[in-house]
């Protein structure tokens, strides 16, 4: 599915040439990150919560403690707005006005729904595998108590848009002869050397899937 739709809430008006409404491109931005911010209204007051997410098909999944207000809100069909952003570089211009960042972002609106009980454990397994590929095959299985304590909800990736900036600084023509450096400072996330737990049992080597872990990009 590559189609998408623009709505009054998702239509990008400022720097509209950077707008993306194709669903496949929106998914690509979502797949390049794991952290989102979820905004909702609770008892008439605004709330915004940073949390991990997972995309599967046309849905964005969230999980956490079953007592969490956000998950209760979404499981009851509550409305939310979700934002995701990856920063790719600092854009250095000849004027402060045109300094910026290269980025990929998505804003999503929708109603939450609880994950079906038959899929609950499989979705929680998916979070482990999505966050640490290869680890799901070796971890201890969750206990009934752990499963009962953890809620999983989803929101359809339907009413969404992406905004993407790439490339050089865009300076005014009158500034091009200025004696000021202009360009892009690339930014990346890299994995460091794995650090074992202080209580790790002797003789357990770092597995290949951990040593070869690659951050999203």
C-alpha cells in the first residue's frame, strides 16, 4: 500500500515542499526510529509522553504498564497525536536565519485500541525483537503475571504526514559572497562497545547479535 491522504490536521503549510503524504514513505521514516512522543488530553489537561513504539503493517504499537494513564486512555479508544523525528545533520548557513537541521519527521493522529488478547504475547515478543534483533530467541518467556501487568495498544497509520529536509543550507543570494563557512555537519547514532552487567555470570561471551548491533538510521 503506497497511497496516503492529507487531512486538515496533517496538511503541512509551512515549507510545504518538504511534505510527504505517501504511506510507504511515512512508514520508512517510522522504521528509522523507535522513540515517539504521544500527546493526549487527560481530565482536560494536555499530556505528552515519550515512549518506545513498534510498527507492524499499517499500525503503530505501544506498550507498557497496564496502570499507565496513557495506555488506559488509548485502550479505551482515546484520541492521540504521535510525533517521531530523526535528525541527520546540522545545517550551517551564512546567516543565523537560515541555519537549520536536516531531519525526517512524522506526525500521526488517531484513536487507540487495545491489542486483541490472542495477539498480546506475540506483540510483546515483537517489541523485544524489534528493539534487539536476535534477543527474542534467547530470553526467558514472560510469566502470566508479567503478561497481565503489561498492556499493548495500537493506532492505525492512516491520518499522518511526514516532513523531510535534506541538502545544503539555503542562503539568500546576497549572502553567497560572505566570508562565512556554510555546509552540513552530519549527525549519526552509533553503537558503542557492549558493557556487561556487573552481575553477569562468568563465561558468558557477548553474542554476535549484540556485538554486531546496528542502530537505526
